[in-house]
C-alpha cells in the first residue's frame, strides 16, 4: 500500500511539475471582420532572470520628458516631494514583458527605481535586501537608495532607436545621495522585443547609505541582483563604470490550429481566421521543464454591406496587412466596408496598409476652385507608399453623387451619373489622386493625377445588389483619392476687374465685365469665415448692353473682421464662373481664428491660423470636454495672417477645444479631433 501511495504521489508531483506555468493570451481584437487579422500575444509566469555583465553603454540624454532638473520638478510629480517622490503613468512606447506580464506604463521614483505598471504606493523603498515583500515591488532597482533631487541632478526618460528595435531609457544624471555625500549616474534600459533589462552605472560614490541593484517580481518573492549590490553600503569593490543585463527565462510557445496563423511558434502571432476559432497556446520553460496552456477565441464577424463613414462624422480607418489576393478594409467596430485593395502591377503592395474614409456633410471645394464629392479616401501602406502598385476599389453612394450634382453647375462642373444607365455622367466622372501626404487637396506634398474612363484599367460600375457605385483604379503610389467631374466650357461673360475699397465703415465693391451672351446674371457673395462659406448679399440680371458699363455695390453693414467678397456670374446657358476674391477688413475684433489644419490629427503637428488686425499677445490653451487644461502656450502675433504650431503628439485620442484669448479681445475657439 505504501508503494501505491508513493507511486500516486510521484505521478501527482510529475503532473504538477508539467503544469507550473500560468499562461495568458491577449488578442488586440477578440472580434475581427471576415478576411481581417489580429495579433495575439502569449505570456507565462513564473519567470526568473539571469544576470550577466556587459559593457557600460550610456545613451546620450535627449533633453526631453525631463521630470526633474537642478532642484525643480519640470514635470509635476504624482506624489511626494523632490526628496521622496514618484511620477506615475509614464508611457512605455511598446509592450514590455516583465516577469511574465505585459506592461505599457511604468512609475519612476526619485529614489532610483522604476516600477512596471502603476501599482506601487511608496516613494522610498530603501533599506531592504532583495527580494523583499514590502513595497516597492514589480520593480527594476537601478540604484535604489536614499537619493534626493531637491537641489541638483537630472531625471528624464526618452526612447532611442526605431521600431522594432527601440530602447526605452530612464536616465538618472548626477543625482545626489540624501546624506553621506556623493552622487550617482546610471540608466535603466528596456529593450523592445527581447524584453531585456539593462542597468548601466557610471558613478556611485557614496559609501555610507545602503543601496540595491537588480530586478524583483510583483510579490516581492523573487529577485535577481548584482553580486555585492544587495542593500550594501560600499560598492567600491565592484567598480562603477559597468553594465548588467537581466535576461528572462526562455519560454517556448506553440500554437494550434496553425492553419490561419502567421506562425505556429513564438510569443506573438497574427491570426486571420475564416470562421470563429479557438486557438490553444502551449508553453514550455526548457530550464526546468515546466509547462502550461490556455485558449484564446477569436470571433469572426462576416461583415456588413454598409459603407463606413457618416456625413459630418469622424474619419474611419483600418490598418491591417493586405492579402495576396486582396483584402477588404472595414470599420473595425461594425465591419462596415471602407475599400478593397488588391496587390497588382510591377511592385505589388505588401504588409500593412492604413485605409481611411471620411464623409463631409456635403460636396465642397475643400479650399480649392474645384468641387469634390463628400466622400474622400486616404490610403497609405507602411512600406514603399510612393512606389507600390495595386488595384484599389472605392465605393460611393448615389446620394453622394446627387449632392455633388446639386452644386456642380454653380461650381462650373458637369454632373456625375444620375443613375446606372447614365453613360454621359459616368464619362464625366474624374477620380483625382493626390500623391504624398496631406488632409485635403490644398496640402498634399505631391502632385495630383486624374483618372477617367479613358484611363486604362479605370472602371466605374453600378453594383445593383448593394446599391452603390464601385470605382476601380490601378495606382502607382498611394495617397488621397477624391471624386470630382469634368469642367463646363467657359461661360460667355469675361471679367475685366473686380475690386473693393473701404471708407466710413462701409465696403464699396465695383466690377466690369464683357458679355457675349444676351443676358448675364450676377450674385455678389460675402464670407465671414475665411472663405469657407459664402452667402449672397446682392443679385440682379443685366442685358448685353448694360454690361458695357461698370457695376458697383455698397455693403453698408460689413461684419467685424475680414470680409471676403466674390462675384458669381451666370450666362444665358446657365454656365457659372466666379471672380477673384476681395478681402476688406472691418476693424472691430482684435483677431480671428481662420483654420486649424490638419484636423482631425494623428501624428502630424496641427497649425492654427489667426488673422490679427494689430500686434497682439495671444494665449492659446487646449482643453478637454471636462474643461481640464491639456496644453497652454503664448504667441506674439504680428498684423496680418499668423501661424502657430500646436503640440499634440502625446495627447490621447479625443475631442478638444482650442481657445485663443488676449487681454483685449473675447476668447475664440475651434474644435480639434485627435485620433
């Protein structure tokens, strides 16, 4: 009987050893649209670290994200004071796995340690031999000691290198010890992808206070420390100019079923399931034979037959890798269709493509002399965007063409198709591709090219099943895509001049034309929003004989600020043309906000344009919808048009108010959308 019990115990112990690892799997998207992919990341615990000596290699300070310098908290700390304080929610620019768990933030202590995540409640943590159950835990101990930033020393963080080989650096430069004299200079490096931790020390001259250097898990039960540097006072014997690397245990991951995965091994895979699939992750730690497993289910949404984007709504995007036979790009939240991209041509596009659509409230000129349909596209591959080739299928609703047609004649454009059988309208359609990067036709960095039905490979087809238009275009290089139409022949009214003057708070407009048609119609229009929208203020018809003499009109009630005037001219055949724009300023307001571009913004730097009537010092603040001030800056503006760059790169996605004010004028605001 004892032998039986011993055998059962041995079997239980054996099985326990093979199931020691706790495995987790995290999918970027647990639900994907049909034909789309998601990344799944595996991790396992427990993990231990091996310590090895490496050459000392400090990375030169960037001078950005400075937390404290020369006794000043450049960035407000979360808790404490410069003798003992902590900065929380510091972003790590990539996912970092520490002791088997993934982190994207950390907290930084003035006392020489960095905690992964934001669970630490202490600001000190000195005087303990590692591991220690007392806080702080889940910590990298650079030089954990009683340090102070109250009088001197610099503490900052920054990112060095480019993805996927970035290094996140936390740099302590000449930070004094609280007592006993001396200072320390060291850096903590977190290495992307490998999850290695490195500590590089070039100075640690105090010999009286206890100091620790190493890594410690979240429970305070496991640590890896540098020999001779575990709560010891004198590090002279170990030297100062050195580096140490902390290497986590190797964990081997295998995945099944593997048919729809980018790989059957490794901690990170890309899944492209065709149906809802449960993937099993098996983990093995070779150093001790421990194992574990878990499951991750990816649900497949078959996709809707609705076009993504709503009139007046935000830009809708999806960034996924393109398949060899083509991929549908969809709105990730409900799988509504954006566009289809199929690799083709001499340099077929590959890898990830960021595909976006946005729908304005109606067709607009977008700051140009040409009219564009409300729906626009921006398509940008991550690799070789200027030279990659593909066939792109874009989608448009008949209602969007109808809206364009309602404004086409006034803008000098021929109509788009009014229905599936309108061959003339189809031949009028022009797809304009703007090369380079930009947010509207006025600011793309490259030139544009027009595609029509006369272009080889370009087609305009009505999909009777889905009730939408499909425009397919072969492209060489990616960028922005806009629908417009061919222009109407010149009208029979030739403008000689259109000009304006100002006197006694009134604006006097005059013009001269030459008419070759029997009748001409004129509509004098005014805009008070920088020329974005015009409204008629005077309209009349004139015979050919009347056109021989000049015309004039007095605007007796101009708006404060800049007034933009233009003349709309319509001949007897209903052809339309516009004059030059005349700008007259009615001084009342001190300044006005013109535009904020680009908007929405991702990683670009938006530029705020202000029109100032006299030299003015203006304060600009960015606030969220709770009223919290996110950014604040001042600008000294000169008379005329001014441009001020706003720093938004590290702001989270959301809707913000950009407000400008001075001591002499009422505040003025614009909305900013950060994606």
